[in-house]
């Protein structure tokens, strides 16, 4: 199916999560529409994954758009955001 609402071409978001110089393993990484609380979002697309031991992460099949990257560290449960 070829339609603007269902793009075939999608991208990938990759990065590395560090706190100071220390890689952050097993943190939840969430890519969602800009909003004050990703948990309250009911519309739009969300992509999530976990960081590896070296702090790297990769989110695949991401549709074009504007997103905020949310991070929930494994040990604190507090949310960190970045655009």
C-alpha cells in the first residue's frame, strides 16, 4: 500500500546514553510526540527500547516527525527529556 499516512520509508534513531563519562545500561529510551508526560499520550506514535551495556540504543522503523526523547534510568524511575 502506498499512502502518505503509511510511509514505507522510515528511519532509525541511534545514540549513546552517558551520565558524565559512564555508560548507562538498561535504561528505558522512549521516543514520543512532544508533550509534558509521555505516559499521558494517547495519540501519535511511540517507539521504545533499552540501552545496552555500553549505553547505546537504536530505535527502528521511526516515522518522520517531531519527537521528544524520554529516558527512564533503570535505578531511579525519574524521567529525563531532550528534544
